C-alpha cells in the first residue's frame, strides 16, 4: 500500500486514490529549513498554474536522513515545453531524457515530467533505453525510478512525504537499498544503474541483498554499452564525493572496476598506490581542499603507463624521453574507448607521469626550474604515494621535502654536484 507520511510526525491520506497507512509510526523526520527556497518557488509556480509538482528523489531521501541535499529535483505533470514557458530563467536539455533546468543565480533546479512506460521501439537490441521521453502519471513515474528510497516525493502544500511504492520509507528506515522491478531487466534498460547502486550503497552506508549483488556481478559486462562520455561523468560521481576509497573497494567486489578501467584486470594492479591516492583525495574533500580527477586517473593508469614505457624502452627504438611520451599516449588511448577522459584531465595526468623521472634530476638549475612548474606539487605528491606503496625512492622523496622549504643558500648547496675533481697536471711535451 502506498504510504504518505506527514512531516509533523503523523500520517494522513492524500489524493488520486492513494491512501495512507494510519497505523504506521515513522522513525524519520524531515527538516523543512534545509529545503531550497528556489525549489519551493518552482513547485509553487507550477501548482499555481494547475500542475502537480513535488520535490523528488535524492533530495527527499537525504532530508529524511538528516542530510543537507546538494541539489533539488522536481517532478511534475507539466511537459518540458510547458515548464520552459512558465520560467524565463530555464532551458530544456537532454535528448535521451529531456528535462528542464531552472536557474536561480548559481543554483539550478532540475525539473522533469512524470515518466511513463518507455516505448520498446526506442530501445537497442540489447534492451538499453535510447530515448525516454514518454510521459505518464504520478504512479507510473514512481515505478520507473531506480531504487525505492529514491521514489519518495515531498508535497509542499501539505508538508507530506509520499511513498507510492510503499517500500521507500521502510527501506530507508532499515538502511536497505532495493531496486524497483526486475534487476536483470532494469540493468539492461540502463547499465549505469549498477554504478548508482554501488555509489548509493557507499554514500548512504546501506545494505543490498545477496540476490541484487549477484545480479550486478552477472550484468557487469553491460557497462560496455554505455557511451564513454557518460561513463566519464559517472566516474566523477563515484570518486569525487569524499568516499572514493570505499567506492573503489565496492566496485572491485562487484566486478565493475575492471569494466571501467580494463588495464586493472590485465596488468599487475598497483593496489597500494591506488588506495593511497583515493585515501588522499578523500581527506582533501573532507578538509574542503581542491581535488582534481587528473591525480586519480594518473594512479589508475600508472601501471599501464609503466608497462608501455618499459616495452618501448626495451625495443631500443626510442630514446627514454620519447618512450615516456609514447607510453603516456598509449595508456590514455587504450582507455578512451571505455571512459572518455577529457584533455583537461588527461594532459595534467601525463605531466605528472613525465615529471617523475625529472624529480630524480637534483643537480644544477633543473631543480629550481622544476620547482616553478605548475604540476610540481601534484608530481611531488604522486612521488610520495609511490614511496608509500613500496617503491624504494626514500632518498629522492626526502631530498625534495627538504629542498622545498630550505633557504636559498641551502638550496644552492643541495644542487651542487660536489667539489670539482682536480685535474692532473699535463705532462710536459718533449
């Protein structure tokens, strides 16, 4: 039975033939002060024009869990064109899944029309949804969502949380992540749901059933159907949220990590290096410090780079510097068909790799030039990760640690090659 929970702590009936369980005593509350004013404005404007409109999905879930949502989504029976007509500060985006972005300064409220059952003709031969602009009812929309805890709606007019599936609130209280519908079919429709399952499981610290875990493992190969550009966006969501290390371990456990980065399955995976890089990224996120995906891509593809570089060097057809440049190109070329990494991240990652050899050059003017390089700090941090993962480069790491903070005279002394050897006097000629 669908359930609606009043945010003041009691239950009440709601419209369209759905009724509330009047015996249920919910353990969860919703802090109304954490709701975006901009999102409420969107809901109010749609309602005033005769449309249904609710906050939906992750924002409602997080509010019920006592978390402050990062963004707010609205579901409505208004079409994208009708929404756009109501809000001058909006634009329609998307082809496969058409939605409207309503902008209030820097804040963007995402507004989507209720979805109905998609047209099978708009699916690939494998069942993957190619276009999904079939509109439906409130009930149909709830059952088209991925997880029960994401199929919760907030009715601002009555300050009530609506649970059309009847499972969202119980699962939320139990800390359980449950897919709506048949997992095998839902993963065929959109394989990215497997990545979302892992992300939500880690983010919310929820459990998933052994059956769902098995379905994810069995369907992992379906990720190959997803465009590389979309997988890049999903990869950022997985690893840039402050829980990258736990997400990485979960992705490995469910056989998904090797689908995103195939070389981790074929090469000797540098597990300690990757774990250290992810832990460092998590720490920086929690401290509010800037992070860059380039650093993580450098860690994920490091072993691939080393393998290519060694092969090119051993062939003796390339000078060491040329071999390193060629290896960096090959490492990213092999990855682009799976997860398309933009140049704004692939180029810095390559520079981090190429600077590793230069960090061993500690004499003359080279250290001073390297210290001024915009990638020096990232390259130095990567050097420390290599040491912490077991490489015998302690002396180099210690030298650069001291050199950075030394006074100018000490720096000059450190970069000198030592006392010049006295030349032997020339033997006088005959």
